[in-house]
C-alpha cells in the first residue's frame, strides 16, 4: 500500500527591485523546476517579505479542456494556452505592427 503524500511549500526569499521583477523571476524558477514531478508550478505565488499573507499569483493556472492548465501569466489577455509566446514571436509581431502602421497603404 502506498503512503499518502503531504503537500509542502518551499519559501525561497529573493531580492529584486520591485514586485514585477519578483514575479518574473518566480516564473523563470517555476518553469525550470517544472521538470521535477514533485513541483506544481501553476500554484506559484509571490509576496512581499513584510506582507506574506498577501500573495500574487504568477500563472493563470486555468483548467483547459484537455485537463491541463494554462501556462500564461496571471491576468493575461486573450485565450488560455499551454504554450507561452516565445520572445522572437513577440518581437516579430511588434516589428510587423510597426511596419503596418508606417506603411502609406
């Protein structure tokens, strides 16, 4: 018979310049840790050291149709997905949008 497993939270204090930077760092750490079966990156939250009772979600974590969870940042615009946009995808869109706006046609 398999023993029941308890759920634990690892608190890892970090120093960043602001909350947004802390959330970005948490997103990177959680994605890297997601290769470990014991981790649940969708539940990642960030709090200020003096207000640990006030937590800010890092990921959307909405349950999708196929039983998996959204990997986009909390409060994202658009549809939920398992695949975050890559840096070069976003950059290409920005370049295309700028080109379209500057076109006389």
